[in-house]
């Protein structure tokens, strides 16, 4: 909920994301002097964007939502009803506002904002403990005026244990069947293939990705390429089967066993083709596509093929983790998040650790990145890691497996 600052949104948009949400903003934080709409970080290419809020007071939420809807590029306001963290429990928002005892208050919030705003009002939820309760709840949200519902297919759990295995996409599918408003599925999206599969399973109108997009902001572009490649393959199979049937009919030739199998599989190929989701490329960005000069040319040198930000239509849709990290560093230098130098550094370290976690782990650089005190130092660590990975620099230490960082994190928590 806090990793989608402007620089990261711009990076995701350059790699296929079609709609972005701001970080979750608490009403109290938005109302603080000097904060307000600056927290939305508006930019010509950051459109369409959803202003994402949390809170439990109808009037305060309405006040901040009215301020947000006036900002350029804001196409909707969203209320977070899915956050399961301890802060949500302590301050009574997110998933902890969805209990039956709060239902009247919550529906009043949804009704008030949906009637009072000039932009649509969205909600994001998690599953309730019982399916029937979930279906009744989503119907109530729709009836109260929710215009789009994003559903994380997991239960709230407890603040200390929020995941209970894979998301229950079958329940998201039932929610989609129940409602007439658009439904966005969330959960089980760690790769492009999983993104496409979640659309197939749920029949949802779109996919929201948090963890998957943090690890790979190009996940949406890769999904478009994945679908297009599968569509081309299936069309070729159907065409081949049709041609073989014509050969048999017109020439009377006995087909081989393999050719018969192709014809037999035509029906299945056509069914799979019909079931493929239609993923359209996002519109071209308005701002100049070439990345600005890096912040520290002496230590930070993007690869020659990563000087232009990917836009699906022009640049290869398979950037490496290092290329994504380099692009993010340039964007975050140009568009630092609100909060000054500390916020700039914390956001940068967070994203770089996610983007390059595997090579940083392998070359034992995670701790060094975490200890950086400037953006230039962060850039130097990433540049050095890339040179190790590409064999330009000889690594003399002990290489670590990808699971090493998880073991270290667990030890620190004990």
C-alpha cells in the first residue's frame, strides 16, 4: 500500500500498466498542513490514476476525496477496505472496517462519497470468513454506489499472519458473477503467466498486482506478450487443422497419425483461443520517452539498450531486473517522493531490494544496499552487482542461493 509513489508508477506505466493507484493515504495524513494534494504527486504521464484513501469518518473522507478529484489525471477515488496490518486494526480502517458491527457506518461512507463526488468511487476488499457473507457484502457495496470493486482473494487473518496460502480465485469468480459493476482480481499474480491465468479463472475485468509488480514492474507488458504469443500459436494450430481437412477432402490422401491429432485438437484450440483475455497495450506516454542523464555518470551507466523507457509499441518488452532498477533510479531522482531525503532513500532502497533481490542476494550486497546513505551509493551498489552478474568484475566472495535472504530475515525477527 505504500510502494506506488510517482517514480514507480511512471516505471510501471512505461512497461504496460494501464491504471495505477496512489499509495494508501490516511485521511489524517492528507489533512496535515503542507500535505494535501502534494501526496498525490501529479504528472502528465501519470494518468489515469486512482486516489487511494483509508479512514472511517464519512465527512473527513468526503473532504479529502473532493480535494483529490480536482487534481489532473485523477479518474476515481478508492477506499481501502482490505489492509490487514496492525495499523489498520489500531486505527480502525481497512479490513477492520468490514465487520458486521461496522456495516452501517461503512455503507454510509460508500453511499455518501458515491453520491457526492464527480468521479467514480471504488472499493478494495478482502474475502470475509464465509462465502455467503462475502457475496452479501459485495452486493451491499454495489447497492450503496461502489462503481468498481477490487477483490484480494485472501482472508483478513491476523495482523501477524496475513497470508494463508494461495488466493481463492474461485471466490473472486463467484463475486464477478454476482455483480454488474467491474471486478478486479488481486492475488496469485507473481508472473505474466499467472496474471493471464487469474483472468481466465475469475473472468474479472482486470488484474491488480502488488507483490508481483513490485518484483517486476514489467509484468503487465510481459502478460501482453504472453497472450499475443499464445493467440498466434493457437491461430496457427486452427489454420493448420483447417488446411489438413481440406487436403483430405480434396486429395483423398490418408492423413498421418500426427496430422489426425492436429485436426482432433482444432476444437480445443478454438475454445482456448476464445477464452484468451483481450489485453490491449496502453496509450503512448505524452512526455519525452528518453530517460534523463543518470545521477552519477561515473558509477551508474545504464546499458546501451536501456536508454529509452519501454512503451510496448517500441521497445523490447523484456527488460532485465538491472535495467528496471536503472530506470527507476533515474525516475526517482527526477521525481522524489514527498517527505524529503529520508523518504527518497527509504523508497529507493525498498524498490531496489525488490527489483534486484536475487542478484543482490547472490553477491551478498543486500546489507550494503540497506546501509546506503545516498542515491548515488545505491546506484553504485546496483552497478557493481550488475558487473558481477555479467562477469565484468570477478566476484571473490561466496555466492548465496536466492533463499538466503529469507533465512536471514527470519533470523532477525527471532
